[in-house]
């Protein structure tokens, strides 16, 4: 028993240390404060209606009417039955947010290095190097929680895969299943896709190794075990995955039926996002070096350059009061790379990069090659349009690659690979596999490369113009004198951080040299590198995410305050929509059923309608969407404009017009009187008459309205065709007349329409997505199966021991 305690105690202390480190970095959470995250603010605005529905009824709704005219909640935090893996995830994230994600970074990477048979002290060091990588901290600051969530479980998935390849089939299978299921719980398909690319690189490295060692049967057996593990992990997340897949086919991530743009020009044919949209955030070649020198291209779009800066002197020279000038320079646009907006550099760390280069000369075999391969692939793909031939190849020929934007985010792969190899470099330093002469030689090469790069940048500073892509705007706003001051500050940051990197590299090299000369013990070397890595990364991280990012909990939970227009509109208790032309965020969705919102994957047809008509204030289209209020601004005053011509919740039309193409359908709305006439695509197969008699007494009256249920009372002396000002989504909405299921159709590009018999009729729309029922059944069956396999695995494991 005493031996077991000794064996477990170091890991327990590391576990506690990770908790303390996570809480220390985000210490305001201990005072009940919460981090202000811009993206989470938008999420709260978008999900307010479903949260209110849950609070009032105790039920989950899978549809919301508060944004973009209406959309599924599958990507808005929907909760599904039998999602037991989510309960495990919540258990693991026991710390206050965002300390919980930082803790997951640490513990997942620590387990990976232990699986790779690294000493626990070095594993803890590597976990800190990974967890404090600047990009991983930045995404917590802006609210990319699902991305951080998905990244945090990547190392755990790799752990299960490597265990399996090491013939630990049962433990590898169980860990891969759980880890992959947890990674999928995060619901960030882009990060899962990037993980898959890294796993393919790993698989190729292991395949080559197995071929050389004549171990192909074992290799394919391991692959078979892993395939079953992934299938089971998919089953545990069946509802979320199936719902996401179903929605993706109807969203902006799928192929458009249109062949024209809003201005009439030909539309680029694509089965996913456009190349321009995918590559908007493409990494620059020079920018690559900010992995090593943090602000070599200026850092982020809003850097605090302080009082000792040319920008501060400029504002003082313009007569700006000192306190105000000090506030101005906290938001200095120092970034001069090629991307439109950057919150912060993707800094991996000077110390970590140095150790990575050192490891290149000491580490050999398949581990080195899959880590180096993953790093190179990640960096090359992050260049996007700056390395067009490779990016175009992936967009055109690699399945699903064209479904994701912001190609620079693929650098999460190198941010995972580099620290692993860096720690293995230290591990080899302490081992007896290589002679001291080889280690000293590796040190010399590493110094030559890393110091050489830093010195080269110091000497070649005059070769750069320090001009950013947005400088034209700043010049127009503040004049050439400000641009000159801005360039001086950019040069200062360039020099300052290059010198900083140079010093850190020399200290790192000196530490290794002292060890090789027997002047430092292994323990002191680890302590020294822990201090260097923490100082290096945390000091950069704190520039961008620190205590200033935290606010009172109430500000996070209730991020929007109603303005005068909102208060006036809220007095109206009828059902209608609101178009806020003063704000492009989810603010209006927080209070009203809005035509706008904030989401990366909107319904495709609605998004096209918005670009063609709503954004241009086409009143015919606004009327058909029952837009009763338009929030506008005049002379600095926000006010609600009342649109008395809105069509209402539903109406009978006099005529149906059939068109052959989606182009014709969306163009027809330009001048269509939507209260009298509806247009539809031929593929809808509407068999009703195309003309209808509508007398003055004909009406469709709204009787009950919930996000997932709508009830109308129709009264018409003739058979008619009703149009409903609700967004069509055929994958879940069912229509009933007098309790009997009936067909309904997509008309006016986005709305619902259906034939209504004469007389008095009760019409009901119910959101009953079959995908939820099917997915939940699969998730339950998968959970039971995994539970049985887990018990069996534990039994055989205990029996074997």
C-alpha cells in the first residue's frame, strides 16, 4: 500500500498544482467575477429565448425565433436526451470558467506525455508550455469556448491512439473512446477536423515504421480497434452530430442554389464556403516568426504602448489631455501583418521553440517525424491565400476542407506538436541514449539557428516598412503624423521583443550548457526551465488576457440593457419581428424576435435573402417577414419606426407564381407584392390551383405562439393558399390541419405556405425533429454498450494483474 501511495502521490500533487495554477492565472473567479468574452455576449443574446423557455417550462426547445427570422438551436447550446458523455465533461470542468479550460489544457497534455513515457516532472513542464501558449489563452479571452474545449481534449485522444499502437488494446480502446467522445462534445467540427489531419500524419508515420519493422498485422489490428472506438464515440454523441450534419446541409456551409451575387455578377461555384471567405484570415510568411518573437509584426490590433511611446507623444502634441492620451494608447493598432484583424500573436514561446530546435538534433524515429510533419502541414495550410496552390488543392480536393474558414486557426496543431517535441528534447538531454558530445553538438546547432534568426531580424529591421493593411483608414482619420508615430512604435516593439527572445534563448542555452558541464543537476534544470517558460509565456499572455478582462457576474449574465426603442417595442404584446439597422450584433435578439443576430452558420436561404433584400431595406420582403418595427437612428437618437404595412403573422394570397430556378425566385421578390402573391420554386411540387378567390372576411389569426409550437385559426369561404411569416425548415417543422398532418411548402424563398380548405380550420405547426429522437436512441444504446465494455475491460485488467 505504501508503494502505491508513493507512486500516485507525485501525480496527485501535479493535479493539485494544475488547479492552483489555473485559479492563480484567472484569480478574479475566486471573488465571484466572470470573464467578459465578446463572443459569449453574442451567444447569450442569441440563446436568450431558449433559456427563458427552459426556465418557464422546464423543456428544451430546438428552435428559436429570436434571430435571423428563426433557426434551430443545434448550434446554440441545445441539450439532448441521453447525452451522458456531456455529464462526464461537466464533471471534469469543475473549476469556474475559464479556469476549467486551462485546467483541461494542463491535464490532457500531462496525460499524453505520461503515455509517451516522459518523467512526470517533465510532463508537468510540458503541460505548462502547452496550456500557456498565447493563442490558447487568447481564445479564452474572446470567448471561443467551444474551440478551447475541443483543443483541450486533443492530447487525450492522441494518448488513447498511442496506447493502442503500443499493444495496450483494451486501455487504448477505452481511453480513445472516452477522449474522442469528449472532444466531440465540444461541438467544434473544425477543431475535430484538424485533429483528424494530425492523426492521419501520425498514422502514416506509424505505418512506415510498422512496414520497416515487419509489424503490419499489429498496425492494422490497432487501426481496427481505433476505428471501433471512434464509431462508439460518434454513437455517444449521435444526437449532436446528426443534428449538426442535418443543419449544415441547410446552412451557409453548404452549396448554394444561386449562381448570381446580389449585384447580379456571377457567383463562384462552391459546395461549401467561398475561397475568399475561407482564406480571409491567412497567415503571412513574416508573421510565422511571431511564434518565436511575439510582436515581430506588431502583436495585436489593440496594443497598449504606454506613455513612453511615439503615439502618446502624438496625442499630447495634438492637445489631448494626458489621462485621455493614456487611454488612447491602450488601443494602439500596432499590428502590421497581412490579416484584417488579430487579437494577439500566436506566440508559442522563445524557450519552447529553442527546445524544439534542440530536439530536432537529438530525437529520432517515428515520434519526431509525425510531430515535425504535423507542424509543417499546420504552418503551410495556415498561409491560406499566401500559399494559394496548396490551399486551393485542399479546398478543391480534400473532403470537407471547404466547410471551414479562418485557415490560420489550423496552427493549433503546431501549438500541440511543438511542446511535445520540445519536452522530448529535454528528456533526451537527461538520458544516456546519446553521448555528451552529441548533446553539445545539438546545443551548438540550436544556438546557431535560434540566435542567428534573432540577430538577423535585429540587423535587417530597415528592410521592413512597418505598414499595416488598415493604415489608410488611420491616416484618413488622424493624419500622416499619427502614421509616422505608429510606425515608430511598431519598430520599437519589433526591437524590444526580438531582444527579449534573444535573451531568453541565451538563458535557455546557458542552462543546458551548465548541465552538460555538470554545474547544474537535472532537478535544477527542470526548475530553471519551468521559471523561464512561465515567465516567457505568462508575461506575454497577460498583455492580452488579465484581471482587467473580468467584470461582475451580473454584467456577463445580463450583457444588454434595453434602450428607449426596446422599451417602447416591448410594450407591444403581439407577435412580430424587429429589424435593428443600428446594430449588427445579437443585441436585438436578446429582447425581440429579430431579423439579425450573430452566428457563423446561418440558414443558407435566409442569409441569401438578407444579402439580396433585407440589407437593402426592401419593404416587400420586410413586410412578408412581419417586420412591425425597425430600430433606426436619427441625429444620435435611437427610435422605433412602426411599419404599418407589415403583412402580419399569416395571410391568404390570391396567386401563386412558379419559377424554374432559385435565381428567378429571389429576384422576383424585388417587386413582388407579397401580401397578394407568392412565388415558389418548381421543385416544391405544389399541385394546388395557381389562382384563389380571397374575400374580405378571409383570415388566418394567430392563437398561440411558442418557439416550437404555433397555432392559427383560419376562416375562408373558399379553398385557399396560406402564407405564414415563419422561416421554412423542412427537417423538423410539421404542419397539421384539424389535427391531421398535411404537406407544407417553401414559398417566397424562405417562408412557409400550405393549402387550406374552405371553412373554419385549426392550423398547427410543431417542431418535431426526427433527428433528435433517432440520435437520442443511438446515444442511449451506445452508452449502454460502452458501459458493458468498460466493465469487461476492468474485469480483464484486474484479472490480468
